[in-house]
């Protein structure tokens, strides 16, 4: 384990470089206790000062341990929970997908409230017209087996679903390699992006302004898609059960907000299944 040193290392995007060997005296806690502290910080409402008292360490040590473990888990869990290949998906079919056997991933975006930034440019970037609040926005994807297999980097609430998807090059590259199809909500105007890669998009039908209602066939198809797509909403609901994501994220956590959300998302995969077999 290597430890976070603070603000001097926040500019790098390579988290393997933001640690240095722990200086000073020997660590006061075992690695298992440090991991337990990190999980408590994620799941419970206990503040840094409370944890420092409970574990008999300083508040600075609590912050250092938490940041170090979050970055370590961020790197390792991303490798562990990758989007499965099409062959693996087909070998492990899920009854939860109904008739949509070719779906590789179900996508949806979610937002987290964040404190109001002081800089005007940041306010414009983070303000969400949908939530009427400053937010971080993430793209989340689940596999047909209902495991969370993709989390995008953090975007300001101003970013559209289409922009985030088109900017997620790692996701698009995997889809282009194995083809298949994607399921998403109406707000994802990404059919053109996917069609260029030979990937199909399943989404509920649009009524538009020129007609009073959907046709019977469109309504039936939309209901079928929605009954499958509901699983991504259940997965996101589980992510937000982690107490650290409740309320407004502090601006002091801005440098690790992406890592915290991603870790919480992938930890959901270690819980009981979303749908019982």
C-alpha cells in the first residue's frame, strides 16, 4: 500500500503516480483495519472527526487512508468489472433480458448534487437544467447479467447524455469490437453514433408533438423495453444507498468524486443479485 500525499499530487490523471511510500513512523493500523475504515466512510454517516476518534488516529490520517484506498480500489475494481465480451454474454444468458438476447449493455445517466462552486465558469459547467442544481453526472452501464460493468468519468451536470456517451471512447471501442446492441432511455439520442459502428439501439418509442398517442405496436414495444431497462434504475438506486453520496458532495471531495462514485458502483456487484434467479 502506498499513501496519498495531498494537494501537490492532485493534477495527475495517472493514479499509480499520486502516491509515495508512507513516511514517518510505522503505520498504526493494519491494512484490514484501513480497508474497514474506508468501507465505513462510504456506507455510514460517520464524519472524519468521528472516525479519527473511533480508530484513535488523526483526522489527517483518516483522509490519507481514505483517499489512498479509494484510488487503489478504483483502479482494481475497474479491471475486475469490465464489460464482458459478446461470447461471454451469450454463454451466460440472463432471463431478466426477456427477448433482448443480443443486448451487450443497458445505459443510463445519473447525477449527484455538489456544492455551489464559487467560480462562474464552474457554475456554468456543473449546473443541471434537469435537476436545477449543481451536479456531477455519470454514465452507468449494466451487463445482461445485471452486474455494473461500466462507469464513465465525471462530467458537469450541463453535459448531455449524448455527449457523455460519444465521449466514452473506451465503451464505444468495446461495443464496436463485438457489436451486439445497446438499450437506453428516450433521452439517449445516440442511434447515429451506434449505427456507424454496426451496433443496434433499443429504446422506447417517441410520441412526438404531431400525434396524440403511440400506436398499439409502439406502446407494446415500449412497455417491453421499459420492463427490461428498469434494471439499470435499480442498480443506480443501490449505488446511491452509499451514505457518502447522500445530500451534496463537498467541494473538498471534488478531486476524488469520480473515484468514490465508481467504487460505490462496482461494490454493488458484491451484493445480492438485483433479480433473483
